[in-house]
C-alpha cells in the first residue's frame, strides 16, 4: 500500500541542509547493510556523510537503527526528532516506533509490513489471546502520512526465492524517492551482498521499484495488522526447519514457551514435542537466520466425545 500525494524526490546534491535518512529494524534484517549502501552512494556523489548506529543486538533479535546524514556539509551524525526526510523500517513495529522522527507533512515513510513479535509481547499463552504488539493498521498509517509506502516486502522476497532480500526490495522503493542515478544503485548493491545472491538482490531491487508504479489502495476495512499470538482454536502445526541455515545459536530452544524444541546430536534444532507445539511462532520470529518456518493448518481440530482429536471443516 502506498500514498504518494505531494511527494517530491529528495535531492541531496542541491539541498543546502543535510538529507536525513533513518533506517530501523530488528537484528539480522540488514539495517547496517542498507545504511552502508546509502552511505556509499552519497560518497560517490561527492557528498559528506555521517553515520551513527546501534547494532549490539544484531544477532539476538533486538532493535537496530542507523542514522545516515549526507549533504554538502554535515557536522552531526545523529538526526533530531522530527527532522528525518525518510524513515525506512525493515519491520513494522520498529518503523512505527520511530515515526516521531519523520518530518511532519513532508517526510517519506517506507516500511515492510512484516511483524517480528518479541517474546515479552506474548505473555498470555491461551488460545484466542492477543499479544502486546503495536496495533496500528497499515491503512491508519498510510492515511496519516502523506508520503507512505507499506509493501509486504517479505512476502515479495519469498516469491523471489529468498526471504532475506526483503531489505533490497525496500531499497528499490527508497531509490524512487532519492535523486541518485538508478545505475549507481545497481552498481553499488553487489559490493555489499553475498556474491551468490547478487542476481536475486538485483531482481529484488527492481521488484521494489516496480511496486511503486502500481496502485496499492489501503484496505479501509482492515482493523489491525496484528495477528493473534495464539491460534483462535487448536490446529495442526508443522515446523519447517532448514538445517543448512541453523547456526546452533539455541535461541529458539531457550525461548520456546512450551519447551518443544531441542538441539540434536549435530546441534541442529528439531521439534521433539510436536503435541505440545501451539504454533505461537516465537521460534520463527526470533530465529536470526530464518531457519524455522511455522505452518498452521487452516482447519481447526476439536476433540470428540471419546476425547480423540479430529479435524473439522472450516
């Protein structure tokens, strides 16, 4: 979904004041990579660049942010509240949390609608329980911010075959509101991504640019982007574990509320108590290497009079 009424491209080379871009997200999403690409582009244009970042939680799913300021003359590395020309969120709640830094009325907000819900937001383990995650809908934000882009970048990246290139899709969108030559973006991008993923990242960049050319009207009937912390009824759960991606960090094992997971003899995560898994997705959200995908059946399971669980038609 996007709203571009009154949008004008940010032209750093001709602006007297520095251009301010705030990049925010969750550890492991590539906030630092995105900021380095933008800093490199600015240097290639002959601009001064200042960067300030916090990334100590990069491998633990914590908040990560990076201030990028560039222009003909830049003194401070941090962006004052209300002075960001662009807020780029790689995760929905993080984008919302930093919205107050956006220039009122003229700033551009770009955010993936992906939700990474921290464990402390899932205090209630009962079915039909809501968690404490940010409850602002996409439609609400798009209607409040004159220039807003809210794509399902993670979904688009998954269709390209690599969920991790969601940040590059957002870079493609960012390139449409920055006045850097598009060829410069395409030349710089391969410097900062793994060599084997260059082709996929370039496709993701183009997909982001193409997304901005299509109409994406907000769903005014949407009440919230927040999903239930638990399924509304008992359902069959399947954990898809990509063993090659598992780095044996043990985060999912320690944070699983139901203690369903363990590391096997090869230190690869496995589901050892499938009957106890509720499909809460905490393991999926916390995995810094995208090694776990949780699939919850759309068909509820109910117990019959004999106490045997069976599936029922939706």
